[in-house]
């Protein structure tokens, strides 16, 4: 009487790579991830040496930990973004600095202003002190005229004065240019440092100013 033999497991079951433990589809002969041949089929797992099974378990555990770590990292990043809110970008019209201005020359501070908002600040000279400064504010239409040496009408002007307080309110939304000029002629050779501070104020968030 013939003794029936158990047929070896076929390739129609899922398996795992012997090297990296990645799942291998039925009928595939090599690992789709690393290309290692002869994947382990499900029916073979129980017959594997203990060292191979331990390696498979360790590899699967490591892969699981990596996935969990990535998920935790992404969750932390998203939660941190929600808590912190949108990034705060400094307004270009929030400034405080020292500017060297030669005779007949000028320095420009510019930025967008929403209609109804305003810019406040102050300026004075140092090294040497108590010298005149002229402030003119031009919009985006007037600025090219100024650059081309024409005579545009400023939206706001102040000086000549040794120190001044800026209170400029924009009637409409536009890009505005605050031009601080040293009014002394080139022949005077008077160069000084202008100390300028400007602050952008929203009409929505403020009740007014002094």
C-alpha cells in the first residue's frame, strides 16, 4: 500500500523575504524590495530554524517601530503647527535702526499699508546731532516720478527738522515709500547718522494714538 506524500507548499500563498521580511506576493520568486530569491511561504514558517524566525520577528518589530515613530513625528509636527498658529512675519514698516546719509542723499523705508492703517514713529540725527532731516512719503505712482527726478506731490511730508514724530495714515491700500533726505548740499560735506523708528499700526486692532 503506497503511503501518500504531502505536496510541498505551492506558490499561491503569500510569503516573506528571507532577508528583509517584506511581504512577497503569491507566485513571486524574488523579494520586490531587495531582490532576494526564494521567499519564505506561510506553510514553511514552522519548519524554519529558530535563528531565522528570530531574525524575521526582529525585522518585523523594527519595521513596526519605524512606522510608529514616523506617525508620532508627523502627529507632533501637525499638533505643534496647530498650537503655534500661522507664522508671524515681521512687517517691513516695523523698523528701528541707524542710517548713514550723505549730503543731498536719502534712505528709503518701504512697505505695503492697508487703507485706514497707519505708521507712527520718530527720527532724529546723531554723529553729529541736531541736524535737519526731511521726510517725504510717496505712493507707488509717485515713487517712479521721484526716482526719475520729477517733482511728485508727496502723500505726507515733514521737515526740515532736527527731530520729528511720524503719524502717517494711508487713505487707500498701496505700497508706500518713506524717504528720509539729508537736505544739505553736497558742497557742505555734512554726513550724519539718522536714527529712525517706524511702527505699523492696524486701525482694526487699535483705538487710536496720541
